[in-house]
C-alpha cells in the first residue's frame, strides 16, 4: 500500500513538473512572438533559440527563425531552419526557397527528389502509418481466424496479412539519411578525428553534408564521396 502511494506521488510530481515546464515554454513563445510582431527580430531570435534548444520548435517558429536569419544575411543558419521546417512539415513549397538560397551562395548538398520527399513524409506520418497498418493487420487476422474455424483456407487474406506485417516492419526500419549544415566559415575537413590528422579541404559555411557518425568532439561526414571529419561545433545536425 505504501509503495503504491509512493508511485502515485512520484507520478503526480512528474505530471506537475511537466505542466509547469509547458506553461513556461508557452510564456516564452508568446513573448518571442510578441517581439517578432514588433519587428524586434534579434530579441525574438534569442528566445526562439532557447525554445528550439529545448526540443520544442514548431513549424511556424522555424519559419520565423529562418526569416530572421535571412534578414541578418546569415544564409547558413537560414538554410538550417528552412531544412528543419521541411523535415517537420514536408511542405514542398519551401524547397524552391532552399534551392534558390543555396544556388545564390554556390552551395552543395541541396538536391531534393521524390525519394527524399517520400522519406520526409514517412518521418512525419510514421506513427499514423503504423497505427493504420496495425488496424488492417488485426482485421485480417480476425478474418483469417474466423475462416479457419469454418474449415476454410483464406489463402489470399493470409498473403495480404504477411505483406501488411512486412510493411509495418519496413516503415519502422526505414530512415532517411542524417544531414548536417556547415555553419562556420573556414571549416577544415580532416582525414581523421584528430587535430593532427591530414587537412584535406576548407569549406565555407552553408554546405550540406551527409552525417555518418558523431562524438563529443568530431563529426564524421561524407563530402564529395569521401569520408572526412569536422569539428562538432562547426556543423549543425538537421
């Protein structure tokens, strides 16, 4: 009995803390939106960044952050937030803006195609797709069991059931490639995760690269078909 009370008390405290944190985030967002509406963009950006770093960024907020960074002529940060917006919303209308900004600054890594769009949609609606397929699978299973009890062999339904299960497995194991954007000028690419490794090339900010691995200091990326390393602080993961 005492243990049950302790568990309930603990859960109650967690719930209250979550509510307090949510209220604080909402107040911060309202304050940032108010500053944005007053065209106090740098002040608003500072608050938006706090919300973003806490993992609470919305699509609308990411667009506002991109707008501010574009106005500040920081195209690398603008591209970062635009790409994050695209990943979150799957809004293809923003792709034209991203590609135009990348082309204007002679940046690489901003090619979008139907496969990329499909993976973006999959990331956005993964839970919904999974729930829908689980419901279909359950209905098929119920049908197959009922027919089996009637001494029938619903072969077609069984095959479809297998296909649905395979789709559920595929949906939850297919993930898009992790990408990152170089956000610092004169970013040195090295052959290994060490300050003593051979320097290979210097990149300007804004290029988008495929991220292969990351530790506390170094990020392993693919650039021009070659595996190289950059300092972690010089790249932002999308």
